[in-house]
C-alpha cells in the first residue's frame, strides 16, 4: 500500500481523502501548511503528496520545495487540488506547468485521484522504457525506413535508455547551502547534499535552472532564519502528535480568506448512477493532431473528410496550425473547382469545403455555418522548449472537440513524442478514451508498437490504437478503411428494420 503525505487545512477534506484512498494508500502524515515542507517530507518516507491549495501560504516557497523533491526523484507524484472560486491569483496556475496532477475541486469524484495517480505511474513506466534504435542500413533501405516498414536486411542495435538514469545525475547540488551556518537547523533534519562534480551539459534544462535558483534563495533564507530569535527560542523542531498530525508554525500569520468549499462526494451513500449517452445535435467537431511533424495529421484530416463526404455528409476540412510548429499544407491543394464555400476564403475540392491557415475568428464563422462535420487539422500541438513539452497555440481546440484523434508514426524514435502528448492530455483531467491512429505501417510493425504498452498501462491511460491503412492518395476511397470504427461514436446510429416484419406491415 502506497504512503501519502497530505497538506490540508480542511479537516473534512483530510477525512475524505483517508476514506477515499483507504484501499489504495495510507495517509501517514498531515500538515496544515507548507512550513518546513522539505524537512517533514524527508522524515515521512512518503511516496505521494496530495496538496489542498488553501493550505499553501506561499506559492513561491512551495514551488521551490516541489522542485527540490522532484529533482531528487522525478517519480514522486504531486496531486494539487485547486478551487477557482474566489481565487484571483495567477500564482497557483504557474504550478500547473510544473507537471503536477492538477484537479479542480468541482471535478473531485470517487475513484478520480486513484485513477489519475495510476495514469501518472503508467506514464513514468513508459518513459523509463524508451528505446533508441541505431539502424545499419543501405541506401536502398532508406525510403522504406522512413515509412516505418521493416526491411529484412536491416540490422538494429537496440540500446535501452532509462529516463531514471538520465535524471539520476545528482540534480540536487547545493554548494551554496554548505556555506551557511546550519547548527541550529540540525533540529529539523535538513539533509545537505554536497556537489560531487559538474553537471553534464545535457542536463541543463529548465527544471535544473529553476532548481539552481532555488538553492541560492534557500541559502539566504536559511541565514535569516538562523538569526531569528523566535526560531531559536521557541521552536524545538516539528512536534508530531501522532502520524496524522503536525501543527502550524509558531510564527504569527493572518489566515487568508478562502471561500467555503462545496461538499465532497459521499462514500457512505450508495447512489444509483444513471449514465445518459446523448447524440450530438448540430455540428460535430473532429480534431486531428500529430505527435510531431510529419506524423500524418493533414493526410488523416483529408482522409476522414473524404470518408464522411462519401457517406453523404456536409463536411468542412479546416487547417488550423500553429505557425511556430511548421508550414501549412492546404495551399498545395490549389484553388479548388470554383464552387462557393459557406464561409469566405475557402475553396471546394471533391465535394469538401477546405479552409487553409484559419485563425480563431474565421474558425468561429465556420462552426456557425451549420456544417454536419468540421474536421480540423491541428498539426503538431506539443512543442519542445529546452526539451520541455509545452502546449501549442491551438491545443485547447483538441480538448474541446467531440472526437479527438492523436496520430503518430510507428518508428521507435517517434515513441518518445507520443508519451508527452498523452501526459499533456491527462494534465487537463482528460477522462475520455485516447484514440491513437498509427500511420505508415504494416501489421507486424503495428503489433510491435502496441506491444510497448502493457495491458494495465492501456487501461490506466484509456488508450485505443488504430492501424490506418496505407493510402497514398487521401481522396481515394479505401474499401479496407478502419475509419468507420474510429468515427463510430460520432456517426449516427442507423437502426435496420426486419425485412420480414416490414413486408407484413406494408401489406396491412
């Protein structure tokens, strides 16, 4: 059973968490603010941190504590429970970009925290098993190699690269701390980690930069605390009544005004849940996004639009790309056949209205034009700044769509791009199935790619893989297409009548 470190100033919430996780984890310590967070965390032997936003007195100090803990062990999940009601501070939202499991108070439901934690551990498991393949191939093999189709003569040398090894290069280096007089701080069991050498240049990412700033700030902060008569005279270390309680700091502090949090789901009331599946009325939005450039989102968007058009639906295909991610592609389709589109600046090809390089204003006009289906090509929606994944300009449109499809390629070097994309979706409390469309592959390579995801990981992340047929021309009708299965949840359900009974009904 996992061990939980809980930061909460709401007794009702603390009790709810203990009941909610009783079959999954044990709460071994509760503190009601983030004073001496590092010290109490390191003496608790906890594996998971759950933090209620109202217990955080200083977002800056909590951020620094988070950076120090995760720098030592990136596999520690932080669940941050936030309520937007009455909170006008932007500081809290900066925590979301750090990679915490962010849950809004109104989203809390029975089983949700456990589900999000399992998804977090599944992502970490996938990251730790990433492989890099160095291929020895001839010139003739290169064309096949780019499509991901296996070549029998190709020899592969597989090197397992563990993300844990990459992150275990002693990220915590606190030379500045060793310069501080720490005699009084020994009561708090602060562990001083000495620098064993220079950090390798490949680890100079954004997280490391932030952490190094933290060590400098911590040094000056500790000097001030050592000079504080209040701390020297009144504090004899964090006093724990029992394993579930730790009092506030003795320092005077005015409690910040917080709104009364709404009621939590009741564990002792078993209510029948009625799930109503509603058919979408109006325009259906289908969003296609790629894990990286060249993963096939444009090809797939045209394929899906053509499939729907062949079934008689009124379809618009929209190119909505972040200009920083890559060049547009719809311009190569020409000017169309001259037919007028419902919205200006579009062109008509093969029964489909196309709109290239659409901005937010034009997109709203297209949605309001009463198409039955609007298929959006979003291209790559995750960018990488200093190797840190960040959301692209139109990432939110992927979340808002009725059906979201993430496309990728089957090569092993594409695998590392898929994991951050899934992780970003989960950070937005994504609760729907994640449809992953794999392009440019054969059955053997598709099976190999899918085998990288253990059944328990697929279940935790709600992944469903689809093998797209190889169709070089996206306007060509594919009799073996898997699109009917992929689009099943947004296609109208047609009820077929029994012909025998229909005959009698007609004759009567």
